[in-house]
C-alpha cells in the first residue's frame, strides 16, 4: 500500500476545505433565514439597518449582527445564534417538563391533602 506524500495530503486537505466552504456559502442564505425565523419565534427583537440584521435577546442583554452575504465572521455569528437558540429551547423544554411533573403530582393529591399542604392549582405551577 502506497503512502500519501505531504503534497498529496495537503492537496487533499485543500480540496476538502474548499468543498466545505462552497457548501457553507451555498447553505448560508437559507440557514440565515431559518435562524432569524427561530429568533423571532423565541421573542428576540429583530431589526434591519445598513443591510444587516440585528437580533437582540433583551433578557440576557445579548445581540448578534448578521450580514446577508457569507463570510467566515457571519457564518460564526449564525452558528453562535443557533447554539443560543438550541440552549434556550432545551431550557424551555426542561421548565415545561418540571411544570408538567408538578401538575401530575398535584393532581394525584386529594382535595384534603392539597388543603393541608396549602397548595392550590392557581399558584403552584
């Protein structure tokens, strides 16, 4: 079995990098629009100025400025916003799970047990 030379390996790495970059550039507009839609669904503020999108997460005092044109910087910012939205979705799912768990436990109690414990459905979830 022949070994790969340094020049061949470098050429292979260059080809792989160019292929990955071409794929990122092709997917970027669709990925950008998808992350902007997710951000607005998550109640992040969206504004447009100077041909750039600004997404504000006012609860965490965080913002992202995203360009429509692909660059390594814009790609990184989109990925960062996607990560933040994924984390927010996971936190929301965990909070919902806990509420559902509390509701299920509350519903298992009798009215008398609820009263003795000082629980009521209006304030305990």
